[in-house]
C-alpha cells in the first residue's frame, strides 16, 4: 500500500500542495489501462494494487 503523501513525494518535489490532482490523474489513467480492479483506493490512506478475481 502506498500512502498518497508518499506517491506525491515521488511524483513531485512540492508535497505541500493538497490541491494537486497529479496523482489522481495518473491513477485514473492506470485504471483505464489496467482495469478498475488492479488499483484499489483505501479511503484516508492512499492506493494499493489489487488482484482481479
């Protein structure tokens, strides 16, 4: 599982901007390519890779 803050830190140097939608955009793109079951959002924490089925 990857906390949102950690994902943002790896994507951008400025982690203080809570309005940045860069992580959300990338996750959405990955879901479109991989399917919705591969990336699971854990509310209040971040994302984790799921396993379809």
